[in-house]
């Protein structure tokens, strides 16, 4: 939506170019008049009077044409507020491009600006020159729209990002500006609303900075949200921004995108939006493990290959550093087949499907993270060997390694999704808020566990005589009587079949909590 003048004899005249989807383009001169020209001059702060001009399309090369007709009243603040028609049919009756000549009587001189303290020429602390002295800008109200103007004024393209709190170090001169509030359309910081020179309530710890990252294939951004941390996900490819389809989209993908944008956490938003983005749909069927540093490292279809429409565009909210809002911290998890909602087989939603977790290395530390992510407090206990029964979906994760301090199970996944050497007989489970009571007797251990003929069971599998072979660690049981001990574990009390040199099953037909 930014505009500039090109090809004129001075800065006050030239062909009008509009910045759209990362590319500068022209406007068809049909119906172009002084009202339209005046709005352009006002938007560029080149005076309040503009005269419409026209330049032949011949010789302009392959510059795109964005609008076939613009109809301004003359009092608008910028060209985007005027009525206009998108150029679709490929015709421009007069074959002339819109141009203007602005009155220079009120045109200001652009404020000199530079970046300092960065690791390269595309980033640094913003410094402006006034009254013979360089000084800094306070970060009050400083955002990506201001950064976009600074990058444009310096002739640096790409993705503009604002930095605050002296990210590039503290300056040494005076603080010259405060409360800069650009819309993002301006060509220089001089055109933005701001405080008077040297009027501020800041110290150098609040020096503003910017980074102007050059656009390369795979760059991402969030558009049409309340800020740069939310909106439709767009990815840059072949000189154009496009959207990403939500087929197979997971929260692990979201974390990769937000991390690429410089945020720590994020979540996808799928409800409450009836419309999508615009432009091409560049990516589909994206699948990340969560460890990638950018979206292009994830598996995906070829550029532009998809079966989607814009109503399926991915929309995200990333966690700003100064926002205390609690967001989802990873892919959804759930507990299944427990006797209450605080226990069960752990299942995780990845690649559009619920699946289980292998119990290799599964410990109470892993269980603590699962329970914390689900919002349960108190002690947590890990359960192995399909304690809550075998799952039916894929085994998504193996070798989970939590320290117990993580906020999400996704932070503990160190191995590629789907890579394992397990069967569902090794599905992991947890018991959240397990009471830490002691059993009667002289020891923390239940005395029944040491009696010949009694064995502590670590699972709740059903067994059917005449069925498939016993699972690893199982026995060919015919009947069993099981009672819940003080530790909450099922313990065999008696039976009716000899199954080892020590264990004897006598007779039992009564079951409790089976």
C-alpha cells in the first residue's frame, strides 16, 4: 500500500508506483485526475496540491499494473482509502500510467537516519540526525510498522522487525524522538506522527532498533492480525507472498513458525474466521517434528501443489515477549481408558491423528510434564507396558526424555516423529495427582509383594484363554482375583492354575474393578 514517485526530474514528480505483495507496480491512467494526484502528494508529505500526469506504458518493461482505475474525492489521507478497481482484464484504454506533479512549497526535508550497533548493515539501533547531532529514538509505541518505514527510508527491503529495550546496545547521544507511530505506508520517519524533538521520558535502556532481513524463499510473516505476532501465515517464494494450507497442520508446525519469527510459543487458530488470505497457496501437507529452525526444513508438498482454497489458510497467534497470555504449548495430548480423567494411556495428536507414546525410558519426570500440560497438580506416576490397555492408532513418539521442568511434552521429544522400535504392548501411561500414602506395616512397600504366589502387576490388560500368545511379561491366566492396594496398583490374591514353580492359582471367580 506504500506509494513512491519514479522517473521524474525531482522528488516532487514522477510515475506513481504502489508497493503490493513485496513488489512495486503501477496504476492505469484511465480516469486519473487531480483529486487522485492530490491524495498521492498528501500521502508522501509533498504538499497539499497535486496535478495529474500520464506516462506511456511503452518503455516501462515488465512492471505489473495493480489498479485499472482510482477514484479519490481528494480529501483522503492515502491512496488505499480511495475507491479503485483491481486490474484484471489486462487492458488500459489509453495505455498510459498514472503520474503526478506535487507542489513543493510545503514539502519537508527527509530526516537523516542510520543503524548502529548491529552485526551487519541490515540491523541496528535507530539513530536520527537533528540540529547537528546524532541521537536515538525511544521505544515507546515502537512496532513493526515503524521498522518498515525505517527500512524503506534506508533502501533496505525484506522483512522489517522492531526491537526494543536497547536490543542493539545503548546509544551515547541524546534521545531525540519518542512516541513514533507510523502506519507503515510512509516513505520516511519524518512523515510519521511523533513527539517534538527531544521531548521524551526515556533513557538509553529504551533505545529502539530495527532489523531489515532480506527476503529469501521460505521467509514467513503473519498478516491481517492485531499485530505482527498474529494473523494469516504467509510464506515468500519466487518474489511473491502466499498462504499455507491447513491440511495436516499441527501445533509442532506452529511452534516452528513462531520460533522462526522470533517468538517462543504459539498456537493455531481455526475458529471464528470465515475468510482467508489472498494470493497463491504455496504450501500444503506441512509436517514438522518441532525441532526445525524454519518451515522449509519440514516435510511438505512441492511449491504451489495443493488441493485447498483460502478458507483453509493457516492462521496463527505467536506469544509476544511482553504478553502474559497463556497459549497452548504444543500438540494436544489426552489420557485414555483410565478409571478417571486424571489417569490413562497417554495419546498425542500429530499429523492429523491421535497416537500413543512408547514406554522406552518413560519415567515419573515425563509423567509430571504430561500432568502439568493437562493442568493437573500434585505428584505424578508413570505407567508402562500398556498399563491402561493398548492403543489403536500409530505409535508417534519414542524415547521421551523430560527433566520434569518442561511446560509441554513437545519440549521433551528428541527423536523424529514416527520413529520407534515398539509395539502397542509398550504404550506409556500416567496417573496424575497420585496420593502419596504409605501402606500399613513397617515399610513403604506393600508386604504382599514379597509373599510367594503374589506378584505386583504393572498393567491392566485383559487376557482371554485360547486367544493370541501372551504378551511380553504376561501369563496364560484362566481366572484371577484382583484387589486395589493402598498404592493403587492391582495385586493378584489367588487363582486356579499352576503357572510357575512358585505361583499357584487355586479357585477364583470373583473380580473387582476389572
